[in-house]
């Protein structure tokens, strides 16, 4: 059976959600398993914690995964519209993180200014760490912060710098494991080290690391230029690859992973792979090393998935069938769409799982509904992307998807 997300035509304003959060004795926040939804959920949770309001935070890959057994006074769905929730931050017109930041501001503005402790907590709830989290979530959603969130980012000193959006100070590590790009060096530490060595940068032996903090701005620019050329230059890369690689260049500096883009990349990986670690990260706990280890493993399998996939091209559809069942199908679909697919819709499949990405305003609702129904599965479409799980043969899902289009 298919479950398809729809824009919430009656999504409440930030002030309305903030008012309901103030009145609730216990709040349940359920986010989609995406970087944006994880960040947005963390923003809401931190704002609630600043007001000493009890909450429960969890992630659900699909709406059917959400645990409905709770005594919460208010349930908030984040990153999707959920009919069983009391209200939703769907992330349609703007990122869920930007919407959550607006709610956090409303909560802070409504704090009793006669209570010094409450006022101090409210300040923490809209401080630089929360701003960085909200901006990272917005970037993870493929958007640029605007309005109050952009103003807050500027006030927090989050500004563009030359270089690459990596979450570690080791440039080789960042190049090899970023999922913002797919290039010859992706997933390959030796190839990444060779690339920076070609530029004459100081590679520390025997570990073959390059400390980004030790590089001059001109070195950062040279690396970025070479990465852009190696990523978008080959003939096999579709034109959209040139736009996609821009997310990796001239990053915003800030946050616990040095760059906002790197932070976003880690959030997306842990949201899908290790939700518990993701929740801890979004709440501000010290799980940096665990999160980075998850990010590296996720990236390695994603890049291997792109290289090893069996592909097929149809009228308006590009299908990538992963050689391994442990390929992270959502990231696989995104990377193939950006850097390999010549068609407007890309479908990535593994045993029992699928994800799709559409361009040019194409809708995925009908093909996903048909394919999940035909394959006895469940799925969800959010904007220009969709995910599904199914029990039938992978070929049956692909065929139903193709025919529905």
C-alpha cells in the first residue's frame, strides 16, 4: 500500500505552533529521516528544552514507522505532513529547518522577561548553535537560507569562505567521503590524496592527511577549482552536475563540523543510517566521532553503489539498480541524478528499497503509488523525491514505475 505525502494546505503559522507548544505539557516530535527534518526536529527540541518543556524526539523513515503509542499532549510531524499528528512542518514552501527556526523565535519572544533564568534559556534557544543547525538543515534540503534565518546566520558570523564544504579538517578525508559530489576521487582515499598532491599541497605522510586550517585562501580556491573540473568536466556528467557541485564549493564557515555544508552532509547520513546518533547530534550532544564514522561508511557505500550500479535509460527515466543490497538508496538516487542521469527522472533500486528524484517540476506521485501498490510496498513522496520499501521482486517495482509514467 502506498503512502504519499501531500503539502499541508492548512499548515499553521509559526506563532500558532509556538502557542500550542507553550500550552503542551509533553511534546512528541517525529521527523522524517532526512538531514533537514533531523535539523528541524533538533531546533524544536532545543527550543522546548530552553523552556523546560518535556519532549520526545524520534525519526521515522516512512510515516508507517512512526510510533503512535504515546501520552503526548501535542505531536508535531517534521519534514512531512502526517494526518495523525496535531500539526506539521512539512518543508514544502520552505525548509522544515527554516520553519522550525521561526517557531523557536516565537517561543523565545514569548518568554517571560521578568524571569531571568527563562530569558537566559530563551537566548540559548536562538543562539549561534541553533542558528547553525537550522542553516545546515536548510542546506541539506538543497536550499539557501533567506529572510530571518539568513539574517541570523549573518549575525552569528556564518559567512562564505573559499574551499570545500567538508566536515573534517583533513581535506583528503573530506574529499573522499563527501556525498555532495561524485567524482573519480569519491570513496577513494588514495585518489583523493593524489588529487591534492597534484596541486603541490603539503600531504602529511604516512597518514596522507592535509590540514585545511593550514591552507591559504589561494590554496583553497585552487582545490575548489580542480574539484569542480574533475567533477563536472567529464562528458558522462549531465549539465545539472555543474549546478550540483556548486553546493560543495565556497562553503559557509560555522557549526560543529567547521563548514555548514559539511554539517548538512553529516546530518543527512546519520538521519538515514543511525537515527539515535542523529537525534543526539541534533540535540547538541558530543557524538562527533560517531557521526563522522557513520558519514564515512555511508559515503563509501553510496559511491560504490554509483560505480557498480547496472543502469538503463528509458524515455524520460534513468534507472540505476545497485549491485549491493546495502547501498543507501536515497543518496544513491541523488548522486546518480546529479552526476550520471541524462533524464529528468532518476530511479535507484536495491533489494526491497527504492528512491527517485525528479527535475523540471515532474511529479512522482502517480508512478510511486502504482509501483508501491504493485510491489506490495509502502512509500512516500516529498516534493521532487520519493522513497519506498517493498516485498516483491525488484524488477516488478521498476516495471510498474515505468508503466505508470
